[in-house]
């Protein structure tokens, strides 16, 4: 995820203590896992929608063969049914997640980066990259 508050040149490694670097890295990893969870929720939302689309088609087909009782069960019991508490639909779960935990975690991650590393991202990885390049050059 790109952000708009990286303040130093690309490849710069802020001068952080090991503890600061580790704490920053853990915050970044936490956000990355929350972003993965958002992807899973998107997949859940789309899969639920596709399942509902198939049920809607089944409703039409059941009516065409004279099985209004089964078509009515789909129309009345399943299609209006939410995925949580019978009322909340998958888009609502996704939007709630995006607007609460994910948004709040993104804001915290930006704040931690700004306050510890002048907004620089992936400090731990930059340190590792620098160390590996230095080690390779010295041989």
C-alpha cells in the first residue's frame, strides 16, 4: 500500500534503535495482515453475491417448471437473508471493517511511521537490504 507521507529519499534508512525498528515493523505487519483480511472479506462478499445470483436464477427456473413453492422459499427466505444476524449483508460487513479496524490501523501505522521514521516505510527491510548489499560487496 502506497502512502503519501514518505518524506525521505527512496532507499533511505532512518536512524532508529533496534527496538524502534522492530516496533515499527510489527505495526506495519499488523496493517498488512488487516489488508489481507480485507481481501478475504472482498472474496467473501463476491462469493456470496455469486451464490445469490445463482439462487435468483434458480427461482426463475423453478417458477418455469411450476414449482412456485420452492421459488417462493428462495425469494422469501434466502434472497433477502443477510449473512450476519439475518440482517447484515456482506457489503455491510466489508464496509464496516474498512471504516473501523482497517481505517484506524492505517491511521496508526502512518502516525507510528511519521513519529519514529519520518514517514519512511519498510525500514526493517531497508536495513536488511543495506546489510546484505554491504556483505556482498565486502567479499
